[in-house]
C-alpha cells in the first residue's frame, strides 16, 4: 500500500528525481504526492506532474477565474490528474451539482466535499450515476457499489503503479496524510523524470520535512 502525501508545489520540488517512502504504523510504504496548487503555481505544477512519477494528483485551490485553469481540456491534461474540491452543505441537491459541473473545466475532476454528518448514500449513488465525472468526499460516506466516493479511484492508482487495498480507510483506497506528518526516506531513482532509464546507482538518505519548509505553511488534509 502507498501513502498519499499532501504538500505545496515548492515542497514537492525538494524531492525532484527521488523515489519516496516512509514508515507509517511501523511499516514501510511508498509515497506519492498530492500537490496543492493555486493560480500562481498552476502552470509550473502541471509541467512538474507530467515528468515526475511521484505526483499522483494535483489539487487546485485557485480563484476559478484564472485563464489557464478555465482553458484546461482533457487533451491538455493528458497524463495529469487534477481535482478541484468544492465544499457543499447538508442541503446539497442535484441543481447544485449541475451548476458546479457547468463551472468546472472538462479536464478537471470535480470533487464535492460534504460535512461529516452527511450520510445520504441513496442520493450519492443517484448523483454518481447521473454525473459520472463527479466524485464525492466526506467522512460520513462509504464506497457502495455504484457510488463515486473518494477523491480518486483504483484506476488512478493503478495508472501510477500504486498498489491499493480493498480495505478502505474512510472512503479512500490509499492512506492520505500531510507531508508534514512524515519522515521521508529518499532513494535516488535509476529512472529519469521523463520516465526513461539511466545508469545512476541507488543511494539512500533521510530528509525531514523541516529541510523543505514551504513559506506558505502546511496544508491540512
């Protein structure tokens, strides 16, 4: 199983060209990155994700009006997965979902974040069927067959070479943490960032998060 570590773009750059792992609950796991980007870092984050095998996901936290974001299409997002997370309340209905879908670029996946108290799986299953490009996230939800619960699915993980477990923690098939919570072990990869091979030998060293403190602070999951 792998760990998804959420971080800012500047933090992610500190691990460029390295394979990442960390011990969680006494076991060693591969680490993939979920990079939080805004309008200022969006273009660089897209380029970085295309060439870095460590990046599983981008998460957009911008204004929604930035020209580059609005012009994203499936073709332009080829090889990159990006979510935009929008919070909704207990009274979310189909009209809310329809409006949010219309505002989301085709190349970006809309994730609707719901309160912990929201447990209406009948509505989630119905909306998942009607809006297959949307996913739903909340601690009160669970992955019923036919529902699109969680920020990503098994296809996302297998496409990045990540093994997942059928035993879901919450509503995610992969353990999610903040990079600040982990002591990362790095291995100089024998693969270049363009996913081609090189002849460099592998060498291990340990880097702590404090070595790469992001000026903007940490991001809570």
